């Protein structure tokens, strides 16, 4: 389950991507450091009510939009980022990165399942 910070961050990233707004542009409009927006977007910052209100005011959205829980928990960060690239070459590169990420996850799951199987067989 997503934490509140992760949920707000993912919703914010979707809004920014849909509107074609860069994180740095939002930071400039809020007069904040761009690292703060990056931490919010990735759910690594405990966002305050004041910060949520400031973001909603700048983006002209209702707070409910940031708190809406209609996001798949297994959302693909590569696909979220793809909305920010413009060139064909960059999109091809991101698709390649997505394939690599899928392979890493696949092999990680195989390794985890093997460890579980070994423990079960050892009992």
C-alpha cells in the first residue's frame, strides 16, 4: 500500500506530465528548491498541509486530486517519465530502459522464489 506521501507524489507527477510542466518549472513558480519537488514527487518528503495548499493553488486544482487513490501500486516509473521526453531517440532509450528494468525485476523474483523453495525443501 502506498503511503500518503507516495500517493501525493505519484498524483502530482501525473498532473505535471499531463500538463507538460517540468518539476523545475513548478519549483520556480512556488519559489522552492527543485530538489524539494523531486523529493515530493518520489514520496521521500513528508509534505505539509501548507505545501499541498501551495501546490494546489499554483496548479489550480482541488486537494482531492492529489489525494485520490486511483493509482496502481505497481506503477511503472519509466512510463511516468516517458511523458517528459520529447525526442524519438529519448523515447526509444526509455523503452530500452523499461525492458532492462523488467528483466531485473523478473530475475529478482526468480531469486526470491528460489530462496523460498530452498527453505521449504530444507524443512
